[in-house]
């Protein structure tokens, strides 16, 4: 599952093989490198923390 973190997008969840958000059309890779794959926390004082997959690395 790939998430799109645009707060204005009505359906931010997309399949992993999708390059563009199916709801709003935005590109799903951030900085042509990072794909958001999950929400780690929304309890922080500064916003939400997401888990990402780095397409230029073997680590996530």
C-alpha cells in the first residue's frame, strides 16, 4: 500500500505499483525517491511521522 500525504486528497491510499495518485493525480514518489508506505504516528506535536521506502537504497 502506498500513501499520498496530500491533506486535500480524498483517497490517499494507492497500490504499490501506482506512480500517480488515483484520486488527485499527484506523483507518489517524493523527491523522485521516497514512497510513503505507512503511518508511524500522528500523536506528535509537529505533525505526522510516516514510514518510507527509499528507492535509491536497500533500507526503508
